[in-house]
């Protein structure tokens, strides 16, 4: 890889991590106008944003077991509460508390939903089927 391409790749990585143009220029041994110029290119900005998105995805993946466990536990309790609610007479006071629990658990599960956004055309594997699907984002 040529020095210029390597510098541009490092620029994208450093910029995605929040480095200033001055710090990037210092790190790469280039003049400050060079990273400023690179940052004005549409594809470079997409690459920087994608790097940031992947970094967030990496952090989410690191903590995914805790989140999956929480969703599973809340989901099980929600199912039991709904089953109990189905068998209850809705005129009792404790049913009111059970409805409140169902609402709170449902809201908690909705808050754990996460959307990720990659810019441009991205090919992502479908993990269960082993196929590749092309998404336009």
C-alpha cells in the first residue's frame, strides 16, 4: 500500500476516533491542510461515519450477553405476567398492578431495541442462512 493510501486510511481511523486535524497532521507527519482537504470528500466522510458505526457495534457486541440476558429475563417475566393476566378477573385491584407490570416490561424491552446505520451499499451476511444480502442504506 502506498504511503498516501496508508495515510488516508489512518486519517479515516483517527478522525473516526475524534482526533483533530492538527493532531492527525502531527501523527501522520503531513501538513494540516491535507486532512482538511481529505475530510471534504464525500466518500471519506462516509468511511469515517462507517468507522464510527462499527466502533459502536463493537462496543454493543462486547456487552451483548448482558443485554441478551436482560431481554430474555424480561421476556420470560412478561410472558408469565400476560398468562396470569389472561386468567384473572379484571375487576380486582391486583390486576391493575399486573397491567402496570406488563406495560413497564414492554416499555423496557422496546428501549433495548438498537438500530445501526451503515452508509452506502453494504453487503452483510445473513448469519442463520449463510447467504449474503445486499442492503442499500
